[in-house]
C-alpha cells in the first residue's frame, strides 16, 4: 500500500505527460505507485502507452490519469511525450499550466514524496530541470524526468523539437537525437538548466566512463534527495553498482511501499539472495611490499562482505609478509585473510594453483598485488550470479591508469582465441571449473590468464558485465613484472599453439658473420604471409662483423614479431640450433640460415598447411635454388626433380649424396620433435641427412615441388668454404650419423655410401700429402 503523501502548497499549476510501455499490455508494477505519488502535485496527468492495453488495465488508470492514449507507435518515450503534449495543447491543459513535466515508467517512485524535489528545484528559478544530469557525450538532463516552466514549453524551440520527433532505428539514436537534443535545443534558445542531483563525480582518469550515468548509483542519488529509482537498477545487475540486494535492503527500511511494489516482480525479488554468494579471492605475490598494501586494502573495502582473501606469497624476501601482518592483522585473525607462504619461488602459475586448492568458497575471483579493485566489484558479481544462475563464468572491464584506456568487450570466442580481451582481474568463475579443467599451466611464463580463460569458457560462454571493476597499473619500471621479464611474442605463440586452429610457426634465423646477407634473410622472413601465426627468432653466435647489431635493430623495430635470443659469445652451430629449438613456441619450426633467404612469401604458409593436413609427415622441405656467390650464377638441383609428395629413407638412399633435402633453410619441422632430438644428432654438427633418417623412423618426409628459397654457395660457409678434404670429412661424419639412426633396412645402402666417401677421403688426403709445398 502506498504511504499517504503530504499535501504541499500548490505554488504552480503543473501538467504531467507520463510515458509507459508494456509488451503484454499489462501495466508494469511501478506505474500506479508513481502516478499516485505524482497526482497530488499536478493539475492533470496524460498517460501515453506505447502499446495496446489488456482488458481491465485502462480502468486501473482512472483514479490517476485525466487522459489515456494507448496504441503501439514504436517511437520510444519521446514519441509518447510528443503525443501527450499534443493532446494537452488540444484540450487546453497547457493554456493554464505553469509547468510541464515529462516523465516515464522507467523508475520506481516516489521514495517518500515528490514534493521536496519540486520545492527545491522550483526555488532555484531554473527554466527547466531534471532528476539527474550527465556529461557523457555532452551536458544534458536525463529524460526520465524533465520539468519545464511556461516560457520553455510555449517556446518555438520546444514546440519545433517535440513536434519533430520521429521513429528512430535504435534506443541509442533516441538518446543521441532526443535526450541530448532536448537539452541542447533549449540551452541554445537561452534557457537555463539544472538537476536535483548533479553529477560531480570524477573517475581515476578523464576517460574513465564509470560515473557518467548517476542512476547506476541509486543509493548515492537516494541519499541526496532524488525520489526515484530506475527499474533497471532493480532488474539488471550491471545497471546498479550499488547492488540490487543492497538497494532492496535500503528500500525495505526507508520506503516499504516502494519495496513491496518492487519485490512483487520475481525478477527483482531474487536479488535478495545475492548476499549469500561467497567468493574466494586469490592473490599471488612475490616481493611486492612496495604495492601490495593498496591492493589488499581495496579487497577489504568491498561493499559485499561474503568473501575470503587468500594471499599466496611465492617466496618473498622483501618483507611482504611482515607488512601484510602489520597492516591487516585483524583481518587475518578474523579469518577474512589467509596468508599462505611458500618457502621457494614456484612462479605465478603454481602460486595461483596453490590458492585455488586452498579456496573454500564456490566462486573464485583473482586480485593482483599491484592492481586495485573497485569497492563494488564483488557486489556487482554477486548480483550478476543471481541474475544468470546457469552461468559459471563472468568478466567485465578494467581501466589502465596510465592512458585511461578501458579494456573489455562482449564475448566472441573467435576473437578471444586470436587476442585476449578478458583480464584475469575481472574474471570470476565457479570453483568447480578448476576441478574440471585444471588450473594455470606452469609451462607458460606469460599470458597464463589468457590460456585459462580460453579453457574455462570453451564449454559455455561467460557473461560480460559492462562496467569497470579494476584499476590496472602498467608500470614497466618495475623489473619484477612478468610483462617486463617475459617475451610477449613467445607467450603469444605458445597460447595460440594450444588453442588456435591456425598453424603457428617459429622461424629460426641463425647468424655467424653474415653481415652482408642477414638483412635479406630477415626481410624474407618478415615478408611471409598467410593465415598463420608467426614469430621470428634471431640468434647470433658471437659474430664479429656487425651481424649482431643488425639483428638487435630488427628486434627493436618489430617487437611484436621478432625475438632476439642471441646470448653473446660463440657457442657453435650445433649448440645454437639446440638453443633455438628450446626457445621456439610455434607448433612448427622453420630454419633459415643467415646467409640464405626465402624467395616465396608463402613458403611458411604452404609448408605449415602441408604438415597440418598430413599428420604422418614429420617434416617437409621444398625445392631450393643455388646461388653461386663466386660468379653470380643460379641453378636448380637435378636430385630434387621427380620427387613425390611423401618420401621415406629409401628415397634418400637412392640419391648419390643421400641428400635430396640439400639445406635446412628449405625445411619445416614439428617443433616438439626438434626439441627432443638425441644429442648425437648435434655431433659434430647437425646434418640434414641424419635428421632425415631419424624422422624416417617416425613417419614420412614431405616434399613440395616448388622453389621457395635460395641457398647461397658462400665461400665463407662451413661447407662451401671448406677444402675438399674438409668437405669429405664432414660427409663421412654425416653418413656415420645417419647410420646410427637409420632403419635396419637402409643401413646397407648407407654403409655403401660411407665406404665410397671413405675411399674418396683417403684419395684426397693422399693427394694432399703428395702435393709439393709451394
């Protein structure tokens, strides 16, 4: 039952136009209490329904409305305002009115009475005013309640505006053209404006959108005298950062009539259970005494109190534990904070997993020790969990304090797998997902949250809450940040390799005194194109000619595509290969030696696609062109003519050189195989012949009959620049290496080739011995 309203002195004759919409033709529960509260303060009320009324509904309006217009027009509230104002003019209601009020059913009210608001605002002498204002886009009064004095509603400016209202394609266009437009038109006509509760709130950055819309803070506006509460603030979780459950508690105590009307709607009443939603917040930390106090304080300041904070100290040595115990000892004693200390540094993934194991509550949230949660964080999620009872994961937005950038968008799985837009600090999920899908992957060093979110949202889409809940600090000056210590390129490729259906390729460019050629090699790798994800690893092996400087410049110029993994010093080509294979993050790895280059920009794409569709192939190579650096001549190899698409060791034994592959720069391999090569394949140096027979034991070797790269016959290279004796010694060693790994069926043929090379070596050594000194 509505509380009787006090009768204020009628200082003005007011006419109200009230807009309503109901898809089923039944008056929403907020309409009659609103009209009953408005009735004592106005001379007449015109109700305009943007729908046909169900039987019996019009009669409910008889006690409150002087005129009722019903029928679907589809022009939103401003279309109803247009029709109501026109009727008020035609019936002469506006001829004797001092004020015109435009209001609608988007609010519950009045909380108490409308009278104090009218008295306060009319005493200010404004030409037109509203309940709240906004500076989003431009200054305007929010159109759910606007009052105009006689000079305003009789002006040509208002008449032209209201009569010009037409059907718009979306509510956003209504806001832009009419809500913002009404204030703009009237102010340009010289009329003054104001609001009962003016929006003076500021965010943490000029771009912070959090407080553009005051109705999302209903407790704030109620406490400042606004007698209205938006219906959405009671029905839709993300439209109320004070929390539906907290708002209902306030109304129950301060406005029981509005409370009763609100909870008559089951979609509102359900939120009273939000206080029962319990969270465990996991906060890993390692040597963060410089910032953790602020982060913990933001958790303790939550307006939702049903939570525990689990701090997992990953072996800090900087006094972090002492600081937390000193500043938050009471919370620790009360059990609201649990401090888990790890005696050694296990890494952020393991630390978070420890926190998940310790979690007692059914919902998990995450907090980093250098970020700050907004006070309404848990309140927002608790009410969202009630609204979306069948969902098991939620996320929202964060704001980067350095530039004001707001990150977070509606869910799209295809986009998520390509690029993460869900920060772990905004991600909340059921604890059961940890049991079902596992925790954080300790093999990953960075982007671990992206990997977890991809896994936890594969079975069911999460709910996106369009609100900023986290203040993110992007301080790159602190070297303890993962984003400073760990490569983004590597981490990005590692996550994509796990979840993206597209191939992921690591190109290895190995350099040693290749200053004249390395630029062309790198440029040919950068030129690779196609639907695959690509990283380029540069590894110099102690060059003395400027090769390392060129590599460093390229890595600096292309930080999202190139990683310079050079270590300094000369480790030898085999150890350089081993190092590169360890670092490769792609599913496939392509080799490009520093004095070669690729002539086909689709080389990596075609080879990666081949390996993807041909699981029995362990590697693939393509034709290569030989460039003689001595005379500039170019030629193709006859041994690569007539090869089939899938080869075995038998095909290699038929070649007089055992080597139709010729050069590693023509090849692509499965990365996991290259990481686990037997050590003897690197001794004395890695050979494409021994590799081929090694992979023959596991499957097939693919071949693409297409010239894709250029192999320089470089007089300074290990092979081309070697003497005849040295080349034969290398040939003998590579064949011995092949013999160690080849299938038994191929050993006789390899031994025959080995015998031939040994004979050639003896002849060459004898010839060298007999050669007279110069």
